[in-house]
C-alpha cells in the first residue's frame, strides 16, 4: 500500500485475493490437500513500520470459511492508507512482519509460505537480503506476485523479484500486468501452495 498503489489498485488487489480464495477450483485443491485445510493471514504494508493486519490467522477448509475470509479482506478501510501519499516500499519489512506472524501461528503446519505482492523495488527499511535469509533459515518459502512492467535500473519488477525476493524449495513468481492476470495469478498461486503435488517451479 505504498504511494505507487492508488485506492483503485488496492481494491483490485484485495478483490483478487478474496475472489481467488472463494474460487471452487481453489477450494477443491485445499480439500484434496495433505491436511484438507490451510491457515491464512493477510497483511498490507508500505514503508518500514507501517502495516495493517486485515485478517488474523484463520483456518480455511470450506466455502463458509472462504466467505468469511473474503469479507474481511474486502472490508473497506476506515483510513485512506497506511502512510501519507508517496510512502516508500519496504519488501524487507513485509518479510520480517510475515516471519513474526508465523511465530504467532496457533496451529502446527507442514509448510509455511509468504506471498509477496507489489509493484516496486525495496527502497526503505532493513536489508532485503538479510530479511530474506532470516525467512529462509526458518524454512519459510517466499513466492512473488510482481505487478506491472516497470523497469528500474534496467531490470523489470518481475526480474527483480526473481533475483532478490523469492526463495526456498519450489519458490516461484507469477507476474501480473492487468487486473485479469492478477486474479488468475492468485488462483494459480493458492492452488500451488495448497496442492499435495511435489511440483517445482522457478
């Protein structure tokens, strides 16, 4: 939710995640998974220190769970944003906050995955590599959903995520350059996270 994400784009991101979690195909994959359920939390972030938890850890096992989770994600914020317009992007802080969230996860899991979605490079907060390594040392996988086709220092956002953000066994990125692609990418990402298959992506 940094300055480069306007309210329309933020709403599209939330709707993409909410719709994906309610998707029949995603729910079927979760049902057929190793445990038949997953635990989900949803964090929005911008600069280091600026974070909003839109959904605390919630177990998702059926359509009723999905509807409640989607409603929480879609719920309109009372404030306009996390930080004044022009806020920077701290992917490192988002990873650190997600690692901390896993420390508070109230259930035992066989796999832990962070999905980072954003449209810019890390330009604020702690070292991205240090934060990334902290997550990997705890056996947490980091996947990426880079948005847009902007180029910084000769590198696209997707290439940046590929080199600097994702990590862990089977980690992958799914770039999205439009709202339709974004929703498709999230459905694919959640299906991959929930699947019992042993596919590997890069």
